[in-house]
C-alpha cells in the first residue's frame, strides 16, 4: 500500500498545533461499538508515548453524514477495496486535526496516535495504516452473548445483532490473520492491570 512521506504528515497537520515531534506511528483499535472499547482506548492513550484523538475515527472523518458513515464502509467491503487515495489523504488530515489538544500540549515527545475504529469501519484499517511509517493493529473481541445483548439494548433485533456480530467478527479475523494483536474484553474486566501493562 501507499506509504505517506514524513512531509505529508507535516503538511496535513493542523496549523494551530504546537510544534512537536512528528507522529510517525498509528495504533488502530479495531472493535465493536458498545463493546467496552472506550476502556481499552483510554488504556492505550494513558501512555506518555501515545496521543489520543478527541473523537472516534468515523465521527472525526465523516462528521454527521450518515450516508458516508454507513455507505462508504459497506461499499468498500462489498467491492473488496482496501484504499482510495483521495480518501486516504483526507482521512490523514482529519486524524491529525483530531489529536486531543491536552495530549499535544503535554506529551511533547509522543510519536504515536491511537484511533478507535468501530464495526464496519474496520474495512479502512489498512488504509489508515498506510498513512504512517509504522502501524500497530489491536483487535478488541467480546463473547457473542454479551456483545449481542449490548447491541440489542441499542435497538437492534436479535437477528440484526447476530448478523452484525458475525460480520464484524469476520473482519476482526481478517485483521488477526494479518498480524493484529487480539485482546478480549473479558480479560480487560477481570485482569485490568495485567491487560493495561501488556498493551
């Protein structure tokens, strides 16, 4: 895939950000929505070497457009597209604009950015990784009973929740085959210190 040049990252940076070490690594947290991902996202972001984003990836990149949020990932998935250069460059600029200001101000030596990639947006994982010199992918999985129950509480029917779970599980499996690190939500809950240290 296309790798962005260091100058490309600098060009995409928001002009309002304080001069600091360039971000050259992205940590992509692939996860279910309503699956406990906020806990793991903050665990990773608690490192002094990691800057968090102020919003989830799909919110920061696509904004309030439901058409883009829902249509693009489904189109990419159905057509087998892994990257689209204009979108890659646009998403990179939006990601760098999303850097949390307090992290940028206090973690001046941090060179990693962690983004939360939820549900069908996992299809964009490799495109995101291609924009940085280094990319680490982490899968957060959850037992289907707990995850489907959580999805049903958000308004999905049992059939819809099961189909959603199966689709995202397949995408997570593809990421795992490509080398993503897998973390189980149940381990986060029962062994939080050990899990945080491992991350």
